C-alpha cells in the first residue's frame, strides 16, 4: 500500500493512495462494473504480484496459480461459457477482467527444490539445523512438513489455506489500485474445461476486477460478526471445554460491558471457590496460549453478602497482584470497605501496592 499520490496516465482515474488499514476498512464486494472501461494490465500485474509474494508453506509457491481472462481479448464463445458457469451473474458479464485463482496440487512437487533455494540464499540457516541432509532425511519424509507424504485430504486443506491468503491480499491490492473487485463461485469443473486446465488443478475462487459503477458506500454497512465473537472463537477450545471438570459442568458465557470490554464468565456454586479459581486459571492459560495474553486485563471474583453488598477481588494479569473493588449505586465505590478488605487479605494475597492502579471495573459481570 502507498500513502502518497501518484501521477495518473491520460484518461486513467488517479491512484487512491490508501494506507493498508484504509484498504482493509474500505474494501467491499462491488457488484456493478463499468463494462466499457478496461482495466490496465499494469494494475492487474500488481494484483498478481501481491498474491505471489504472500507467505507459503515450504515456499512451495507453484501450488497457487492464476488464470487471467480479459473479456475483450477472449474468444466470445469461451467467455460466454465462463459467464454461464458463473450462473450468469450480471457482474460476471460486466467485469472486464476475471482472475481464476486455481490450486495446482502438482506444485507440491517443487517443495524440495524450494527449500534448497532457501538454504542457498541463507534464509534457512545451518544454525537452525537446516541442511540438504535434513531436508532429505526429515522434511521430505515427514507429513507435517511434506504434506504430500501423508493424507491427501490434509494437503488439499492446507493448499486451500495457502490460496486463501493470496486471494485476500489480491482483493486489497485491487482496492489500493482504485478498482472494484468481488469474489464469485460457480461450476468449477466446467470452468476448468473451458480454460483447458490440467487434471490436478481446481478453480478455487473467481475474482472480478473492473472500475466500479457504484459507490463503495452504497447499500450500507455489510453485517459482520462482532469482534468479541471472533476473538473468543479463535482461542483453542474457547475456554468452554475446560470447565467440564469432574462430574459437574460450569458453562462459560461471553458478555460485553458498556465500555466495550469483553468478559468470559464462569459461574460456580457459592461453596466452590476452589473450583471456580481452578477454572479461571485454566481459561486464562488457554487464552494466553492462543495469543491473547497481551489483551488480558484482569480477572474478577465477585461476591455478594446477605445485604446485597457487592465486592470484587480483582487480579491484574500483567502485574500478578490483587486489589478489592466495592461498587456502589451510581458508579460510586466504597473506598473504606476496600481498604478494610486490604487489611484482612494482605497477609494471604499479593495486594497491589499502588492505589492508583485500583481501577474501577464498572459494569463487570457478577458485580
């Protein structure tokens, strides 16, 4: 992505000059194209380059192929057949350029040569144990590395992931070039026949490219799952399966407060503090292992007495310290009660010594 404006060729729209974050945020599927305005081949080349340069397992880049079809340069019968294979979607007819992103399983045959090239240029070093013997005796014989040495289903699965990462960057590159773009699906076998693809290849997705005939803001915001849903989902096991301990099960619920913080809530019986603490520790460990350690702010044990007075024992994950929090109605806190609790628990817990870090956690579940 670029943050500067560049000169435009005669008759061509100016470059958008988007930053990476702007391209990510502005991207949306365009379904109406200007059929009369061709796409410059230099821009298509940049899209292909963005995909080519993406990370790939074993540097085996030959599994990712792209067949570029320009509507005005393709046999009309072939192009008509491709549009029909795309279920005659109007956008497919309008877009002046199609990119048929294709998985070529035979590309895994270049794995050894690709690894040796990385060794030759110093990207894989002997200090990390890389050598020709290591490649031949270990890598090429281990399905975890050489996926074609194991189950083909896993190799196809990994190939789809590799292709997906390239397609994602190709979409952003098109947006960065001021183009409209979208992905379509269709009759893959028929498209393969029309394009004369070898038997070991599969069309994965079809990227339409052209100048948009609609505003990127048209139609309103596209619905997406909330970030907190995705962030929790990608953590291994989500933390929920960790709560099936022994005969009892305690569900984990996900909630968000009015300040935008996301909480994982575990609930146990009042006399099972030990079990609750064990579960909370397990969930925290799982989230840390899943890469969410920097996002973990605190853990709270909530208590309530017979008079409905509430008290939270807050654990600061990054400091390894505790402090009491006693919320009152109207976002007020009972400082005297908090200091009293500090005096009672000071010999048993590592209390946060800096009172300035006794942050209020208004709206936290359980309090």
